[in-house]
């Protein structure tokens, strides 16, 4: 029971109980907010992880595709080198010959 004042003691008791209720609920509300924030952050973490995996998968497919393209163009390059040796039309400078072979292995650029 509250001390005697000019206000009815039932009113002061009701206000006091309301204040106690709010103060008592504060830790639970804070923890609920914290749990929601952690759940949201974890969801974003998983979304970013899936996105990174998808990008890595795309890169690995592109790398495998480039490897297959180089394997398929290897026979053509070898045949061109053999034809050059048979015809004896090769360049005398070794660096120029190396540059020619490297340019032959370069994938063609496509028009955008």
C-alpha cells in the first residue's frame, strides 16, 4: 500500500503496478528483438553463401568450357604446324614462330 497522499491510493497502486509491469517486460522485449536481429542476420549470411556458390559454379563451368574448347582446337593447331613443317614455309625467327602459335591458341573475340 502506498503512503497517504492527496491522490487516491488505488490510483497510485495502479500506476506503480503498470510501471513495474513495463520494467519487468523490458528484458524479454530486448531479448526478443535480439533474437529477431540474429535470425535476420543469419538468413542474410545464408543468402550470401548461396550466391557465392552459384557464382563459383558459373566460373567453374566457364573454365571447363574454355578447357574443352582448347582441347578441340589442339588438333587443328597441330595439323597447321605439321603442314608448315612439310611445306617448309615456317618463319626463321623463333620468337615470331612462338607468337604465331600463341595467337593461334587464343580464343576468337566475338562482336558485342
